[in-house]
C-alpha cells in the first residue's frame, strides 16, 4: 500500500434536532471528538450536538454516531474531495 496516496475520508455531520434526547453517546464516543453540545435546546429542552468550532473537517465519516444514537437523531454523509478543495 502506498501510504502517500491513502486518503482519510471526510464526513459531514447532520443532526435532526427535535429527535435528540441528549444521551451523550455521540459526543462521548466520537473517535475524533468532533461534537459538542449546542447552547441552544430543542422543543423538549435537550441540548443537541453540533460540530465544534475548528473541527469542521475533522469528521472521518466512521458513522459510529449513526450506529450508537438510540433516537436516530444524527448521521453523517461522505464529502467528496473535490467539494472541499
């Protein structure tokens, strides 16, 4: 494998704000520590996750948040390299 040609995938985080119940799973288990709680709350009074300032390009689209969220309130999509250039 040519390591110089290997590319780390880039993901974009999407949150369905009204589904979030502030369980902490996505924030606690994100391998790149991309997420933090918003100071705002949803209609149920829960703080929902947002991408931390300065970490907009740190998501590696591992999709772990998709899998661990019990409310299906968060998911990621892959961003093509051309879109970030």
